[in-house]
C-alpha cells in the first residue's frame, strides 16, 4: 500500500535547526530510512514537505484520489494553529498518525494543544527521528 509522509513548516531545515531539540538527522536522512523500511515491508512511501499551509491542504486532498492508504503527519507549527489542515484530514477520512520529533507536552504551553490528536489513529512524539520509525511500524501493522 502507499504511505504518505507529510511534513510541515521548517522541517526542511532539520539537521541544522535547533539540533538540541530536533537532532542532527536531515529530513532526507529520515525519509530515506522510512522508504527503505516501507519497501522491505512491501509498501511504497512518498514524502512531501511544505512551509505553506495551502500546499499541505492540497496534498492531503490529492491523497483522496492517489491511492494513499495511510499517512504519517508532522504538522510542525501548524499542529497548534491549523484548523484548515485538520479539516483536510477529516475530509479525506484516511487514517493518519501524528508525529513529532520533540515532546511538545514538555515544552512551551502553546505547544500543548494539537488540532490533530483527537482525530489521529495515534500520536508518537519525543523520540527524535525514531518517532517517525515507530509511527511507520504502527502504520505497517495496520495495513
Ligand atoms: C514539532 C513540534 C512543534 O511544536 C514545532 O512547531 C515543530 C516541530 C516536532 O516535530 O517536534 O516545528 O512538530
């Protein structure tokens, strides 16, 4: 099946962006690791990153018709702000896991709320790049 990994704003800077919080792995490193694991399990993985809310909304809408079976979504800062991206995921009604490198609950109060957690299949946060790997295992187990 096809698994789509969506990454929100500033995650293109992973590896150099606040490495004490987000680690040294680049988004390309993380994506390559995920793609290898998905392929070994007989699935296909596609990855999309954007800093623009409407691009993420458009990509989610496209997932409705492109054979995507499951999504891993790190909405980044949009986690705490985007009703539009939440509504897009609700509209396509595809299962998704919310992923964060850091543990937002251990950070500033404005990161403690998520517009996604209550409609996600599950949430994985706080394990750095491994958060994506654990979320992928959960997705594979459900496909
Ligand atoms: C993040 C956590 C968010 O609060 C933050 O805005 C990000 C990254 C994470 O993966 O830890 O950009 O989603």
